[in-house]
C-alpha cells in the first residue's frame, strides 16, 4: 500500500507522468527523457522519501509518547517537543550553521527537542500521571515560549537571506527537498526507530502506569529518559528537514490502534508504515490538489488532524 | 510431583523487614516496621484512610515510593535487586487500573507473564484469566470492561507473573460479592502454594477470613501485627478507626466483623 501510494505520488504533479513512463524512468533512468528523469530523480523521489521518513518518525514518536505519558493526546507537536526542535533549528539556521556544517541544524533541533523532553520528564516525576489538561497546558506554555524565542532569533538574524530561509522552513513544508535532506534525516530516524521498536515490551508495561512498570522489570526513570531522548533525536531529525508538521503523531497511532489494537509490538511498526503512508498522501494532496494556491504539507496534516484531536479531547472524560 | 514443581517454580524464602517504612512527601510514615513473613503468609494491611497502607505497599514493591530501612527476600535486599530480577520476586496490583482502551485483555495479562520471562505468555495469560473466572473476556478491549472486570484483569496480570511475593493494593475495591469471594479464595490459594501475599484491605471481615496475619496501622503511627482475631480486637479497632465493633461467627464457621 505504501509502495503503491509512493508510486502514484511519483506520477502526479505539475508535470503529470504516465505510470509506464514513471516506472521506466525509475528502473532505467538512462533511457528516459531528461525532463522525466529529472522530475523523478531530483524532485519527486527525494521529496517522497523525506515524506516517508518524517511520517514514520512522527507517528512512531507519537505512539511512544502516548505510552510514556499514558494519554492518547500526547504527540510531539502537542507536547511542544517539535516546538523545542524548531527553536533549535531556527537558532541553527539564523546563526548560519546550515551553511557551514551540514549536521548543525539537525543537532541544534535535537538539542531543542531534548530540552523539552527533559522538562516533560521532570513534570512526569512530580505529577506521576498526567491528565489531558496538564499535557495540553504544558504543551501550550512550551509552544508559546518557543514562538517567542523564534521571533527573537529571527529579529536578530544577521541578514535577510537567513530570515527568509528560516521562515520558509518554519512553514512545515516538503517543497524542494533534495537527496541531501534524505541523507540528513535517514540516519538518525532509522537508528532511532530501530531502538524504539526494540522497546515494545517496556512500552507495554509503561502504558499500565509507573507502579505496574516498576514491578514488571522496567527501570522506570531510566527507561523513560532514554525513550524520550531517542524520541527527541528522531523528532529533531524530522523537524530539521521538514519544519513543524503537527498531528501526524496523533492521527496515525489512533487509527492504527483501532485497526490492530494497542500492543506495542504491532502498534509501533504499523504506525511507522502508516505514518509514512499518511505523510506521502498528505504531501501529494498538498502539492497537487489546490492548483496555483501554495498549500504546505503541514496544513493538510493539520486539516485532517485538528478535527480528530478535538474529537478525542471531547470524548475523553475531563482530567 | 511434577505438577507441583510446575505450579511452584520459585524458591520459597522469608520476607524480612528491618526498620522498614515509606516516605510520603519527604516525611517518614509511621514507625519503622520489623516483620518476618514466612512462605505461605497472607498478610492483610488494614487501617484508616491516610495512614500509609498504599505507600507501604509501593515502598515494598520499590514502585515509585521511597523507603527507609531494609526489606529482604531471602538474602536479597529488594532495594538493590535490579528491576528485571525484582520482577521475578515481587508482582503488584496497583490502585491505578488504567490501560490503553484498545488493549486486549489477554495482552494486558501477558505483560505479567512477560515480566517473569514466561516462554508462552499468551497461554499463561489465559490460564490466569480462568483462575479469576473471566476467561471469556480474553479477547475483549480493555476499554469495554466494567470497573470490576478491569480489576480482575489486573489481578490476572499479577497471577500470570507467578512471583513468590504478591502485593495487592485493595484487590476487592471494585468487585461484587461473587468476585470478592473469588479474590479471597485466590489469596488463600496463593498462600497455600507457599507464596507471600501482602494485601491492603478496607473490608475487615475479608481480612479476618482471608489472611493468616494482620498488620493494623493507626493514625498515631503505631503498628500492631499478629493473628487476625488478636489484632482485629474491638479495642484495637476502636483505637485505630474510632468505631465500636464486634466479631461474630456464622454457623458454618465464617467470621465477620460488625459495627455497633
């Protein structure tokens, strides 16, 4: 399904391609016309791969955060982890790290995300179990602080080019993603996801609460910190190449739980695939469906995600 | 003989508390406890609200409650045993019964079986579910259960872990009369298996019938321990709860405690 969606996405766009033509260019790039080959290999394929990586990353991190915070509303966007990554990334961009060191921006994004993750861990330690209200309020306050810091960074940027680059990136879009972005995101995301997928049993126990986890063989605080740091690494890498795309980590695990249940050995891998699929579809819609109007990938994701978020919030008993 | 070995896969040992107690909000709760619990002990922890029954249980299980003094199982200091190994010694029913709504009952119970390294967690889970009389719920979503069914599911998780020490924080708080009896029988059966059961209870009649030993905590921070009929005496109960009680016996030998 993911492969089909990716392939269909490959044929759609400003320059529409016949499926045969696209397949030919994919398998035998040398024989295809230069335009087709360029459209496929330089524009659409890297963009689709970035969408897949970011989608898988955000959806899996969403499922992990929901287990740790024991709340189906937790996800990197809503808890402010993505906002933390954005502060880091904007700092990286406006300080000119993007030009000098390739890894500067993702590292700065990771540092920002990890800072927020540690704040969450501190809140968790003091409050034991977090109700929806607490999670949302923590997320709101962190996002507000992040927004202020981003404004500060942009106002003080050294030149206009850096400001434009930061603003463009902030929109949460996959426009103009290149192989460089694929290379940048692939390492941390794939390694991080591999780690998260190896902790499914610990996540099953954590989802039952601190006392159950602690008596089920989980070193609760160490496990939570490690999981949150790896989740920050993955979120940081995703945000560094795509900006802030919210709701993927909310919508996808929710749908997957309805389909295959909440056991993490199934929930995590299927959320990863589902997240990749969701973002490829969202991105395809974003770049094809609205004609001359420019719609960012993050807007499509929010259009789908915000109503589902509200639905989940209203269905929950007040906490 | 083989069957008995399979039902009792752990090493029975004594649980010893030396000057042990829990902290709550940075303050030591109650006076330090010195207790020796032999294999087969079913200890009922009773006392009015707020005396620290749950904190004591959480501290014993090393489940997020800080403790002072020492609690040893055999020669092992529970505070120093790594979490993985401790999951083979102590299991716990917490008061917090929540779980992801879409989790299947059988999968939740299997978390207990996994924790002690069971090779076939799902079969163990089904066995534990029939032990508490809810085998038919195995494939239900947790979110579809009633409060009592949630509690029984969590008790089944604890049983599936098959630990020599079993800690139950108010195991019957959500149960109907029939299932209270099931849990009471389960507690006694665990004791007969040579395990040590420690349960916080509000139902003093249940404590009288299900337990071999009672630990009564009162508001002054004092603790009384001993045989159920010795500790749940009207004067001690009155000192702890401020309520006059009498103990009666039914024609079939079951005791119950009535308030006056």
